[in-house]
């Protein structure tokens, strides 16, 4: 009986391994702040890395890390002198991401949804001093629309990272990257 169960387990593992589609992707882009964070940041860079699995030809599930760094600067007059104030916000998101491809052609438009945790860190530089203004972790949600053509992956995503203090943190990112598929048919 043990040998039969072992044979069935190995056969099932072999079947799933031959049809497995491992996904590996990364990319960079531009992030536009949204929410209250848009009051003191102007924009920044976005980067992402993902490792996943193709459940079917049209559905992927992956672990996605997205890092967004938003920067803003203002020139202010204090006591007759001008000074610079700089605000930086870094958002690191750890998400379980799902993607659905609408077609099976070479050009594959898709919709995606990521749900997970966002870590927010903010630094304010006022003249010559710098201080850590906030650091928190929140529930995050990240819907996305994009397309894949070959290994090219282009998408736009909205990240809602919750609040830090009384300020809501979010951004819209436009990303260009590569998404490789290993295995499968």
C-alpha cells in the first residue's frame, strides 16, 4: 500500500512539474503620488520584483515586492532667508498578486490584483536637519492593468498603502519590465 501511495505521489508531482509555468519578473517605472502624500511629494521611481506560478494559461499567482520612492521639494522663506524643505516617502509592498490574461494571443492584455502589507517610511529634511517623520505598516491593495508581449511586461498600477499618522499614502505607477516564463507547454 505504501509503495502504491508513493507511486501515485511521484506521478502527480511529475505531472504537475512537466506542466509547471514558473514566472520571474522585474521592472522599473515612474510613480505619481496620490492621497495626502501628494501634498508634499511630487513623484518618484517605482520598482518591482515577482516570483510566481502559472496556474493555467490565463491565470498567474505570484509573490510581488514593489518599492516606490517619492520625493518632493519646496523653497520657503524663513525670517527673511530662503530654505529648502524636502519630503521623501518610501513604500515597500509585499503582496500576493493574481493576474488574469484576457486573450491567448501573443499580445496578452491583463488585469491584476495584489493584496498584502505595505511598509511606509517618511523622512523630512528642513534646512540642515533631517528627521524620521513616520514609519508604519498597513494593509495594502494594488489593482493593475497592463499587457504582456513576449517577455515585455507593461502595466499601470494603483497602490493604496493606508495611512501614516493622519496622511493617506498611495501612488499610481507606470512600469516597464520583463516577465519570463519557464516550463509549461
